[in-house]
C-alpha cells in the first residue's frame, strides 16, 4: 500500500480519519503489513501483503 493513500482513505463504518500503524515496509517505501485504526468508532483494519482490508468488521469475519 502506498502511504499517499492515507490522504483519501476513510473508515468505511463512520467515515472517520484512519491512523496508520506500520509493521513492515518494503525497499520502495510501500507498506507491506500493519493496520489502519479509526479512533472515532474504535475499529481496526488489517493491511496484509500490501492490501488494506477495509471491509466492515461483520463482513470481514464472514469472508474468512
């Protein structure tokens, strides 16, 4: 995931701002793993293999 996406991403539940918690970054400076956190509704969205999973929590659980 490119860090520039943070300018346009919003929480899919409440449309609040998301905070980036980065765990791993590649040599190009792109985010490989981590999470996005919304303080407004206290939801966390995982980033895996460079792809943020912005499905609402109830849909994310059923897709596993």
